C-alpha cells in the first residue's frame, strides 16, 4: 500500500468519526429539548390537576351529601319502600357517577393527538430515507 494512501484513509476515518460524533450530538440535543418540553408540560398539568383536586373534592363531597339528603326527602314524599328514601337517592347518584367516571376513563386512556418527540421521529425518518437512497451500494 502506498504511504500517502494510508494517510488519506486515516484522515477519512478521523473525519467520519468527528462527523458521526457531531451528528449524534445534534440528535441528542434535539431529543433533550423535546424531553424538556414534554416534562414542562407534564409538570404544568400535574400542578393544575392537584389544585383542582384540592378545591373540588371537598365541594364535591358536600354537594353529594346535600343532594342525597334532598333527593331522599323528595323520594320519601313519592312513595313507600326502601328505595323511596336516602338509600334510593344514594344508589341512583352512585350509578350516575359510575357512568360518568367510565366515560372519563375511556377519554383518559385515548392516545394523545400529537405523538411526543415528533421532531426526533421526523428527523429519524429523514435519516432512514437518506440512508436508503445514498447508503452503501452493492456491486
């Protein structure tokens, strides 16, 4: 092998290693930016949800208690029997709340509209496409 050819090969490999390092660093930075954005969004949503629970839960308990007592009195004036009392009101409200809870459970389990890390995935697909078009060609 010619001595100058060996030097050229070393330079080419060195350049390839540097370019690969820069490429991986850029991809890692993009991933870090998107992860930070997703974390900030999750943090904001978590705080809002915690505050919502803090204020809504006591109000909800009081409203259910008062509503059950009111409906129980109303049912008592409508007829006789165990379901024509606070027991019937509590059963009806419980079933109603269970149906509403199931609706929100289905909604909560739905996938998000936009997938997380969209830019990273987009860049990954571009890279795969470029590799497929310009990759190593077999003779």
